[in-house]
C-alpha cells in the first residue's frame, strides 16, 4: 500500500500539525460550549496567513488530517462535523467568507444529520447531496456587507 503524504512543503506540514491541534481543542470545547458559542469563539479569533498555501490546498490538507485514524475515536465529533468545524476555523482565520451548515434528512424511520461548509455560497470539501438535507442551522446567519451568501 502506497502512503499519500498529508502535505508537501514545510508550510503545509505546519498547517497539518496546526489542524491536528485544532481538532483536539475542538473535541474538548464542543463538550463544554454550545455550538453557537463555539462558532462565535472560532469566528472571533485573529486572522492570519497560512504562508504560501492556497485555499484549495488548505481544504485538501484539512480533509486528509480529519480522516486520519487517530481522530476516529468517540472523543472526536463524527467526520462531517469535525471537518466542517476545522474548515470553518481555518478558512475564517484566512479571511474567507465561509458559512457552516447543519441539516437533517428523514427518510421513513431513519433520521440522518450532516454538516458542511460553504465558501462564496458553494459547498466545499463534501460530496453529500445538500438538496436532500433540510437546513436547521447556519452560521453566521448574516454575512458582512459585500460577502455573497448561500441561497437556499
């Protein structure tokens, strides 16, 4: 089996390590804060650069780190939520106009929940069909003037 590296450059490895640390912090914070309070905390952090890493590469690195086996134990949120929270955190810090969504889908007796992040109104890093989920929560509920928002 060929291993695919999480990152290629030193700045990407630093980003991957930082994402891993943020995953651990979020796993703890989500147990003590409501989701709106956690998202507000993530939104109020200072913006900073991730070096020479572009947004698409940041998204790929976050996806890979979130899928590492060490983040699968029950202490961590399920994959879609942990990925959405970290993507929201990282991209917000980069100054990107992102929104996080939580939705549900009820088919017969089966109830499914899902979360995803949208950048410029378009879902990113996720292949689940958003049209099948009824949006229950979106953060931020209103974006600053000049930012496009998702239409639903």
